[in-house]
C-alpha cells in the first residue's frame, strides 16, 4: 500500500515540498535593528551563549570555533586584553564573525551588528572602545524584557546616553574597576566581569560633564548606527565621495583653502579627499557635518544636493567647538603642601608611595616632585625603609606560627611532618621551601623530642 502511494505522488510535488534550511543553534534575531539601540556583536554572542546554557568562552572556542588565517597560520581571537571589543568595529575579524554567526543562526542581519559596512571608508583607530561602557538607567529598563548592550555603547565617540542624557559609565560601582575584557569566561550581560555585580545602579564616581561637542558627536553616532543597522540602507564609498565633493565645493564656495580653514584641516588633506585618494576620519566627518548641517548617516548612505546644506548651524565668528579645551584647574599649592606634610606625619601602614599620594591629592606626581622635592624625598625614603624591613618581619611572624603549629599538631596526636605543618599554615606549594624556616621547623621538632613529648 505504501509503495502504491509513493508511486502516485508527482515528482514535481516532492521538489516543491523541500524543507527549509536547518541549524543546530537558536535563530535569535538581534535586538533593536534599524534604531540607534541596535545590538552589538559581542552582546549577541553573550546572549546566544546564555540561551544555550553554556558559558561564552565555551560557545566561542568549542562550538563556533571561529578562527581567521594569517600568513598560513591560525590566529587566535583573543591576542591581548581588550582585543575582543574590535568585533564591533571594522576589522577583518569582525567581518568573519558576522558572516559565521549569520550562517550558523540563519540571521542575515547579524552582519549589521558591527561597523564592517563602513570598512572601506573608516579606519579602525579611535573607533571602538577598549573597555565596556553602559548606561545604568537603560540597564534598569532592560531588566523587564531582555538585557543586551547596544552597539552605540562600544563606540569611542559615544559619551552620553541619547535616551537619558547621562554620561556613560565605565567603572563598576562595586569593585571600582573597569571591564577591560569581553567574551571572557565570566562575561555576563549587565554584570561586571570582575566581581559579577549588577551594573544597573548609579555610580558614585566623579564624572566629568560632557561638552556640547561630545554630546553632538554622540547624536551623530546615534544617526549613523540607525542608518547602517537598517536593512534599507547600505553605505557606499562612491556615494560618500560624491557627497564629499558636493560639500567641499559648496561649503568652501569653490575654494579649497576656505573649506579647510572651516574644519581646521590642511589644504593637502582636503585635496586628497576631493581626488578620492583617501577618506576623512570620523573626527573630520563630524566637523564636516557640523559646518554643513548634514547628518553623518546621510553622508555615507544618501545622495546630497547643494540645497540640503545648512551653513547656519555654526556661526562664522564663533570658535570651532572641537578646538575648545577644558579650562585648566587652578591648584592651591599651599594647601597641597599642607596636606602632603600631614600624609608624611601620619603613620599609615603600609605608607603611601608617591603615586598613591599624588592620586589622593589629585595632582600630577611630576609636579609634586618639582614643587616639594625635599618632602617627596622623605616620603620615598620612609616607604623604602618600611618595605626593606618587611621580609624580616614576615620571617619572624612565620617562625612563631610554625612553632605554634608544631605544638598544636602534636597535641592532636599526629606527627608534625614538614608538609603537614605547611598545609596547615597554608604555605604556597604545601611545603616549607625557605631554608631558614625549614631550620625553625627542625629546631621545634627537636625541642619537643628532647622534652619526651613523643614518648
């Protein structure tokens, strides 16, 4: 009967009933695509590992097995500290990861979770952070749904959260340390990689208020990520060069020197852009966008006409905001000298070194040496004397501990062997390797034998 049914089925019907492609991984769609809060590659990998109930490092090394080949040899993904953050940038590794993850999860939009679509235009320098950054208010809101890290947080020029207008945090509020690694064994979204505490709480650190220029560059990065993460827009190097030519000729009114002066650049540099020998860096793109009133996302993806340019966004007589520096802090050296004398007179244990003293006083250590050479010399001498006596003091403490431990082990009815005493004291290696301490142990055992304790 079954054979008869198979013969009745048309071959064309079997061809049309082909199954869709399969994958052993969950086909998780990236979050926030087409908006400024588009998910980053590192965040997606961490979320994929959490959904498969494995650690991030196990998913990367055992399951994904992502490697790139350089010079005929395999190059590991984590060459040094902070290298994994480049997965969100324009590097070759980021492009390989996007392609590999898209094939494994059947999510073609994963190639837009990094900036590889701008690979032909932007260099990798000063593009992606080397540490994690986050907005604690955004993390609190994400707790109700899904916690993830937007691509904007990993950008070097993103200083402010565009949603809550607060500076992004880079220091853990619990352990007071930066998170310098991504996709590590302890990497969990929304939690510190060092102490594991929740990052969605306000940090008590002193944060410098961002300037108007930094806030403006953050808004431009918001526009750029919204454009490149959308499936409708694809950055094009030819379109970007055409737009750049229109901007140079219109804003500079046909004169290259005038345009270069407005964005504070060299004339030869602008000529290279016009001749399509190189493309401006992201910093110069921000400046061009400011003097022309064009969003940076539109510069890379859309065709710009002279009528779109708005030159009233930046006054002709005002100073460029990118050239403005923060006012130099005035230092009361009389107060610094008084505090330095108090630190010297205070008997802290251990005494503070010059670097820690300078950090406590919020002054550069080199300036302290120049202003107070005698007092800094006495501080260094005090610190040297303390640490030179430290080994002898530690040796005396260990001698007393070894003698007491030998007596305690004998009272418990055991032989006070060298390894048993070392393990009880928690010495490294479980053995007494120092010759002087070894002699202390022998003298203690001999003294107990002479007093006939073992009889």
